[in-house]
């Protein structure tokens, strides 16, 4: 087989620092790094969200004697504003004759085509199809059963869970909340099932996944008898637009408040339905400050080194986590943890991720079929209200 010459873009190194070894495939292929990519990595090393991943990528380059770095003298002559344009010019002028650009940036792929440079996606980082959308939690008649899946049988959803098949012909009501659709009811079935430790919920905005998860968490911690849960954690990736979180005043909770105000509003709504005084620092106060012994908000970047036990953990907007961040997060979970992961792979705000390559999709793709994991896609005619209903129906 002819030797290939792969030139790596920054996003590929960040997605998987081990891609150099994988793409070289022993001694079969040659790997090249544009000097502009080193400049980009240098600029990203202090980013609190991905700094640790950048460090791994830099270490992989530094420790590999067979990686070819494009010479800096040509890069120093480039004045293009966009780094992508500089990378393409480096390939054209100092790269190997038969170079193939490896990038998950589709705009850069189009630009490369204009220059006559072949390009490919880094396939190990891309599941290609959004598994979290394709696998809805249901299997069709005749298809092989998946652990903790549902199947329609005689018009009734049957749950093939840890205790064997059972019809879910009843409607849950927890913390005064009744589901608005059969799919919300089945999502609650998964959240409340004692044999399932990890649940992921996919849906468009407006189908109540966050509200249901908070209601389930309150029930599990404050009402269910003989439960192991002593605390609720709300974990959220902070994808910032505008002022950085570090420049905001206050402690972690106060810094996070602009990003999780909707969580506070939902908890106040649940508190009005049925008092949950133990999660508030002072239930009589109008400030509704969380009691850190019972409810804690944590940005993903602060979880490294933690060991979470005897808690209900809600991970919101998981589609904005990378595969590496998802692994780092889920490996924090110790004994007695119920983890509920929420997201919508069609609303990815992280510029380094996309609809198929994100934490929620990787979770479904890799964990589907494990005995203590389940997934559900929420859908239906009724969402949070009549305006949202018509927006979703119209595909606005």
C-alpha cells in the first residue's frame, strides 16, 4: 500500500491527541504539523475548557520524533488574517507533494478543495450518524432487543428493563408533576428505575427534560424511602458568549447564575408546587440561594479530581461536551449515584464539536446495551406551551 502524507488541523489534535499514532498506523504513513497549528495550540493552552487537552496534544507532538513540523520561516512570512488560509498556504508551499489535509472543519475542507488539496475528516472522532437521535429508546417489532429499551406491544409500551419486561400502562406523578406525553412518562420510568444508574435524554427545546429531571431528583433525594442520595449536583458546560465567567463577581454559584438562572426558576416552580425547603439556604428568603449541602452547581471544568458519591447528578447540555470531557465527567461518579444526562445534538454551541461529534452522542453510541444504562428521545405534540408547540410543528 502506498504511503500517505497526512497534514493535521488543530481541531483533530484537540479532539483526539492520540490521532498521530492512529493515523501513522505503525510506519505506514507520514504525519505533518503546520507551524500555524502550533501557533493555534499556543493560543488555546490557557483556555480553561480545553487547556488540559491542548497539553496532551502538545505532549504527543513533542514526544514523537517522527512527526514532521513545517518550517517556521515560511509561516513567518504569512499575513493572512484567518489561520485556515495560512495552513493551506503552508501545505501548498512547504508541504509534501501528495498531502492530504485531515480536518473536521467543513469550511476548511471546501477551501482546500478550491486549492486542489485533498482533505478527509478524522473518522475516529466522528460517529457519522447522531446515535442519540437515531436510537430513540424504542426498538421495532422483529428487531433485536436492547437492554433497557421499550417496544410497543398491542398499543402499550413495554419496558424491557433490569427486572424483565413489564407494561407501562400507568402514569407517574412525582413532586406534584404529571408528564404531558407518553414519552415524558417513559423518561420518568428510566429515571426512577433502581437498576439503571445512567440515563440520557435527547430532545428539542421545550419537551421538559430539565424540569422532569429536577422533579425526579427531588423525589429521589427527599421522598423515596431507603434511598442512598444525599445531594443533587447540577453540572453544566459553560460555553461563553461575551464576558468570561472568571471576570464575573462572587463565588462559583454567583458566577454560574447567569448560565443557570433557568434552573433556579424551574426549582422555584417546583417549590411552589410542593415545598422543597431542604435545598434552599434560607427557605424564607426571596433570594432562593441554594443550600450547598443539598444542591450544588458545578461547572464541568471544576470536577477534575472529585469523587461524587450518594448523589443525583444532572448533566445539562451534554452536547457541548467533547468525548474526552464526557469521559472525565462520568468517571467522577462513585457508589450510589444516579446520573441523568440531558441535551439536544441539534443545538451544539461548542465551536469544536458538531451534531455527531459531541458528548451526548458518544455516550449513546458507546453505552447503549449496558445493563445499567438507558436512553430516551422525548417527542410528541405537547411541549412547554402552545407557542412552542406551533414553533416545533412548523420547523421554524
